[in-house]
């Protein structure tokens, strides 16, 4: 075991000390807040400075009156169409809305001309306005007071509550849980691929530089493989830890600068019951609060970490075996298939089935089969998972890890000493069957 | 006394036999040469002794004990295919290998310092391998093999890949280690180094052991009672059929002759009738010739 620790230490230090690690670790978390910051800055600076856009309206039937807003001013005239178009062309007007005399029951032929490509939101805005105007006119014509219609509008909002096994009630909300499942699932997917590839490259490096035979004369191949997987996993955890700290810090600064509150702070305030009560008037916010309160974060974090590591270890062994079987990274492509397929399947399963209905049959199977469970289960985690299913899935994952590591160990042990031979799936199978 | 005893060792890869019933005894404190053409099974044997692969059958005893992981500490191994971590510093790398062999961190540090000084590479200890010259890296490679001062040193084709200057340095180190009591087992197909270095040798061909013994014994076995003769002023023609090979240079006749049970003295007195004997010496085959002969014999079987 002492030797495994030596390998872990070497793998860890060799990577963490590299400049590229430092660079990637520092820059990655800066990228997202930086992009966010730039967007905020642009949109904020846009609002004040933007000139009022004047839109020429030619309403041949004199049926509609468009109200000017802060952004758009509507100028009414009875100019001929060509002249109005010319005003747009020479830049005196931002756009030109042409409304022919229309049948109010079937308004057709309305055209909006603009110099630049038209913004979708502006056309939407115009359509909505006109629609409202037409509806008002028609209500009036049929003798119904538009005010009456407004007064009978009712908001319906259904609170979704999950009943626990012991009868405890938990607010759920598809949106919040969806977001959580989505983010956590992608994190695990990325982690497995990024660090799995590092394992593979590490093994190929040792193999192609011929250090491997010196190593395996001192340490069992299996121990070497395990040490490498754990060491690189530790690098990944370190990186994530640094990111979480950095992202929190940078986001606080960025958000703080633009006068926004940080999500984390909100969560903290929300978990404070008095604050929650005070904010409960706003129904949407209070719903999110209640949903977040309903999530067992301790369980969520534990589940995430378990599947995060479990999934990495399960696939890490495969990546090590692939690295051992080939002579160069370019040869590895052919063996990546069996690793990529289940990961992709769980990734798509996450979007198509799990986030849509976490308790469906297919969600159950995806989150129990060890090859898909790391991504599938964290997708379900925030919705709440029945204890039995969670235990079953975890046991399967542990079992799956032992199984893949055992298989991979056999391939690894033989593969690392084989040079210059074309290895295919049949050879791999032969290695697996071989006893020593 | 033999430090390493190999009994009835078998190893095959699928249907291909790599080692068939190999028995060997490696005497303590000697240099043991393992010879054989490429693909004979040398590397398989060496890998089994290093516990990198397992034998199908047979036993290996180290000082009378069955070979076990605890012996790793006492064996140093320089594989034929070798390398170092290119982006790791010299001293760190040696420290890692020493610790993997089972040395404590403190002992490992001392040994690293000692060996770096001994081979004049201390100034390079904080350089990465990729920044070293090839010769320098070769020295580091050798140090990595002997850093834990093993009782048994196993070298697979030790001189391949080394430049002549470094090969000489390594050869001297091997001799020095032998003098200090280290047992050295080396495989090679370069015969000139065998005669210079080895006390004992074994030859493997096509998975079988074909020869085994001290260098002297092996040579004695290979003596075929053949003599090389040089005659001057030959009068008359020599009897046909007794010479294998005849050359005539400026009136000198040179030939090899294989004797049956005749004693050399009788033959010499007979020869004197034909001319003046300038040279008469026994032809003792070199290890290389023995090796080639053995391989050829095997092919005919």
C-alpha cells in the first residue's frame, strides 16, 4: 500500500506543479464570470446611451394608435409608401410600419421596413401591440367592456408537493430541480472525460517512454494503475475545490459591482425562516425558496461526491486499460467507443428522460446500471431519491467499479509490456481470459 | 553457492513456448551471462525473475527461499526497453525509483547523493531528463537501476543503446559491483562483452537451454581437437582429406586439421616430413562461434 501512495504522490505532484495546471485552474473560473461581466457591462451601458428610435407609421385606415415607449417613438404621417421607405433608407427613420386598410377580423398586409436587419423582439412587440388593439376594438364592437375581461382574469399556480415515506411534505419545482440536475450531470460527464483522458495519456507516456518495465519490476501493475487513477482523481478534486472557491469569490465581486445579489447569499437568506416568511408575498420567489428548502443539500452533496468519484473510478480503469493497449494516443480512438457510448447514453438519457420524469422506469434503470448511474443519479438527486433505489444504485456502482478495475487490470498488466503489435478487441479479450 | 536457483521453468504465450524446462543456477558474486538469439526467451526469463510476469510452471529460489515480492528490494533491473520520465528532475526521479524499491525517504536521499557524485552528474540533479544529453540520461538510467544497491543485478542487453564511452563506464561499474559481492546476471547477444565480463554463462535457444556452465567449461566442451598448422617449404603434396581448410600465402601453407584420437605429438612428427612447421596451435572456439554453432545445430534438429 505504501507503494501505491508513492505513485499517488508522484502523479499528483507531477501535475499540480505544472504551470499549465496553475494556468487552467486560475483562468477557467475567471472565464465565465468575465463573460458574464462583459455582457452585463454592455447591456448596462447600452440602455442609457441608446438614441430614441423613430418609427414612421402609415396607417391607411386610421385604425390603430401605437404608443411611444422609452425606446421607440412612433411618428404618424400620411406619406406615400415610397417616401417613407426613402426616409428609412437615408437613416432619418429607424423603421417604417405600413398598415394598409385592413379587415379587422382578418388583418393582412401589415409590413415593417427597416434599414438594419429587424430585431425579433421589436417585431414581437409590434405584433403584440397590434393584436391587443384589434382585440380591444373587437370586444368593443361586440359590446363587451374590455375592463370586464381584465377583471375576470385569474392566476392559477399549482404547488407541487412530494410526499416522503414518512409523510413529510416537500415542495418541488421542475425548473429548479432541472437546473440542478442539468449542471451536476454535466459536471460529472466533463470530469470523467477530462481526467479519464489524462489517465490514458499518463499510461501511454509511461509505456511509450519505456519507463513502465522499470516500474513494474518494483511495483505490481495493478498497484501502479490504481495509484495513477487515484492520483489524477485527487488532482481533479483539487482543481474543483479551487474553482468553487474562486468562482464564489469572483462572482461576488462581479455581481456586487453591478449591484446584484449573489445566488449563494440568497440561498443563505432563504434558509433563514424569518427572511423567507418576509419574502413569501412574492409567490414565484417564495416557491423557489421553498423548493430549495425542500432539497436535502447534505444528501445532495454526498450523492454528488459519491457518484462523482464512483463514476470517475469506474471509467478511470477503462481509460487506463485503453492507454495500456495502444502505443500512441491516435491508436486509442478505436477503443474509445465502448467508453463513449454509455457516457453519451447517460448524457442524453439525462435530458430526454430523467429530467423530464425522474421516477419513470427508464430513469430508474439508467440510474441503477453502474455505467450510466453516475450521470443519471445526480440528475435525479435534487428531486429526491427513494433510499432503497439509492442504496441499490450505490452498491451496483461499487460492484461495477471492482468489476471494471478487475477487467482493466488484466488488460493493463499485459498491455503495458506489448509494443508494436496491432491490438484489436479480440486481443483484448484474450488478455482478459489469460490467467497470468 | 548459488544465490538464484531456477528449477523446471515453463512459460508460454498461447501456443508459443517462451521457456521450456529451464534449470539454472546463478552463483553468488559472479557475473552470469545469459545468451541467445532474439526471441529465444531471455527477456521472458528475466521478467519472471523480476516478478513482472509469472511462470506457468517451475520454481525460483532466492538464497533457498521461494521468490516473493519481498525480494524486489534486493534485485536491480535494467530492462532492454528503458526510459525515464522526461519532465521529471534527475534527483526527484531517482528518489522515486529508490523509494519504489522499498528504501525509506531518508536512505533514498543519501543514495541519490552518493550515486550522483560517483558518476559525476551531481551538477545535473535539478535538470529535467529532457534537458540532458543522451549520454547523461544513460548514466541516470544506470543509477536508477543500482540506486538501492541490490544483491542481484539483472541487466537485459546492458550495452545496447549506450555510447562506447558510457558503455565503458557502465562496464567498470559492473565489475566494481561484482568485486563488492553483487551477483550480476546479464543477457546479451553481443559476444565480445561476454568473454570479458562473464564468469558463467547459459545459452537459450528457442525456449530451451542449450548450454550452461563456467566460461572455461563451455569452451572446453566446445574443443574439437582441431589444430591450426602453418608450414613452410612444403615438399610434395600433403595427403588428401585431413584438412578442413587450406590457404597458400607466399609459399606458406596454412590449414586446420581435426584430429581423431591421434596425439598431437605424433601428428607433428609426421608433419615435419612435409615441411618446416611455423605454427601449431589448438583452435579454441570463441563464445561467438560456440553460440553460432549451437544455434545452427538447433535448427537442424
